[in-house]
């Protein structure tokens, strides 16, 4: 216990930066995040110089979102069958080459259709990158720093949603081709950083000899159906997943509407859409501490209602706002609502879903989210054409209010189930929180672990685990003493509240 206690000071967020592999992962996240912001703003500026801008803008959003909507499950299957290092490095490098081609086409003032086809191909190639990185982090960070590493990565992603679009404003205004070229460079740098990360596991041999042989490979359609069944098995999840889809629909529509707001409503240069996106990202950054407290509340009802209002009201206000500064100011609240909603929903789902179903349930949630964004992006231009920018904004804000009101009772039901589950796990969470090995872990993370714990009463002299058996469980002593022996010789004692 002396060793564990001495290491407590080394388990915070700052300590993760001592790990060179994590520093390289953080660097790749920063560089690619900035590049992503530059890509979007530069693409919007390029398309704004062409006739039928609304159509091209819609297709640009589809090129970015459709691969995420349709390829998430197959991409996850690919990750499970691949050498992770080769996968992430080759993915980022290949995307860099494609984006260099996009920059060349834009510099030559090539046709938008060629640019969008290349963009779509780059996002098809990128489909495995996020699940692959999620699989890499535990091996690089280790158990002690896993919670801290995930917290840092999540924070960096939110910061980059603020920084990336802001960096893009002067770059895209100068030259969209330059911005797209910088995106290609950022992907090359990301590939180099990921190539240098130590400790990335290679699971391809294990999968070919074990999992692939037993399962015969992944079936995306079967996996999708299985995810839907997992959601329907927990009846309270169905309305929550539907709500996620609707909120994502609104966000997809907003991606397109912000461009129209800047160009038509505010009469500003189209590259200023980066300021609006940056304002949303700033709100997301400011909301992280609020979201953490909201997720720990007894019921998700109030946080979710707040998040929906924080999305609806600023969207409606954009219909009457006439300056870019005022528009950016109100959109900070959208960023706050976005993070609060996502964090509270994730924690709620974790609390009410059995651990054995979490992967399938979150797969269904990701599918609902990506599909909602895609549909919103497709509907937004039609709303603008039919009702104008102001009318489209009012309709989108109204959708949030109406759906939010309809979802109140289902969310109350989910909240009651979540609170019941939280009370049930509370004694186990208190025990885990006192163990040095879980120093820095969040409450929801401890609840997930507690959900898989089994409590047993054993008589004196009983054998808990015998020498030579697989070490595939973590044992925590609640009372009494556990004596550890090797070849019949006592080598240690595990006391109450020890592991």
C-alpha cells in the first residue's frame, strides 16, 4: 500500500503529459483538429464563388457526414481486425495525399464536383480513425492514467472546435487553396506523430487466429439490427435515442444555416462563418465543468431541458440579429447546451444499460446522431428556399421546443431508472473511489465498473483464487483478511477496503 499511496500525486491530468506516447496522441489531436476547422471554412469560401451555392454547400455537408452515418459499424469491425499502428498512420497519410489533391484542384479553380468527390473519399478513408484512436488510448495510457488521458483528449477536441475555425478565418480569406493545403500538411504531421507513439497494440494476428475464425467476419447489417434490438430491449432508451436523432438533425441544419446567416442575414464575408463555429466551440469549452456537475445530478430532466432551450433560443434569436458579434455571442450558449446534452445523455445511457449491451447501444446512438445530422443538412437549404433564412431558423428552433416538450415524460422515466441504478451502485462506487488504482476516475466511470462487480460472502479458510489460475478479475476486500501464499508460503495480506 505504500507504493500505491506514493503514486497518488502522479495520477492527475498533468501527469499524463509525462507519457511520451500520450503527448504524441495529444499533438496529433491538436494538429488534426486545427486542420479540420481550416478545411471546412476554406471549403465554404471556395464554394461561395460558384453559382448554385446552396446546392454545393448541401453536398459539402453530405460529403462530410454521409461516411460517418453509413460506415461507423464497418469501420469498427475493420479496427478489430487490423494492426492499429498501420491503420491510423496509413489513414492520416492517405487523407493528407487526398487533401493535397483537393488543394491543387481548388488552386486551378477546378469544378466543385471534383472537389466534393475527393472530400467524400477522404472521409470514407477517415471512418476508422476515431474508433482506432479510442482503442489505442488504453494501451498507451495504462490503467492508472486512462481516465486522465481520456479527459485531456476530450478537452483538446472541444478546444480545437474553437481554435480551428478561428485560425481558418484569415487563412481562408487569403486563399482557400492555401487553407486546404494546410489541412493536408496537418494530416501529414498527425500521421508522423501517430507513427512515433509507442505501445500501440497489434491485434491483427490474434483476430485472424481467433475472432475472425469464430465469427466469420463482421456483418454490418447484422450488427446494426443487433444494436437496434439492444436499444428496444431497454424500453426507456428508445425515446432517448429518438431525441438524440432529432437534436442531431437540428445541429446538421445549423451547420448549413450558419453559412446563410453570415452571407445573407448579416451581409458579412462568408469566411466569417468560422467565427460562429468558433463561438459554439468556446461555449463547449466553458461548459465542461457545468456538464460534469449536471451528469452527477439525480435526474437528467433539468439538464436536458436546459440543453434544449440553450439550443432553441439562440437559433431563434439569429433571425433578428444583425451583427456578427451579437450572433457569435448568442451561439456561445449553443455550445454550452451541446456539451451538457451530450455528457448527460452518455452518463444516463451508461447508468441504465447493462455493460454487456453498451457497445451495441452506443453504436445505435452514433448511427442515430450521424443520420440526424445528415438529414438536417439536407433539409436546411429547402427550408431557406421556401421560407427564407429567418423562417428556416424559426422552424428549426421550433422543432427543438416541440420535441423537447414531447420528450419530457420519457426523460423523467429514464431519470427515475437512472437514479435507482445510481443508488444501487453507490456502496460499490464508494469502495472503488477509495482505491488508489482508480484515483482520478470520474463518477460515471466508477459506476460502469461497479455495475460489473459481484459481491460474495465467503467462509473463513475459503480459497478465492488459486495459484496458477488466470488473473482475469480484480478482487476488493470489503471486510476480513485475504492471505496470499506462493507455494504454501505467505507473501502478503489484503485487508478491508484493499485490492
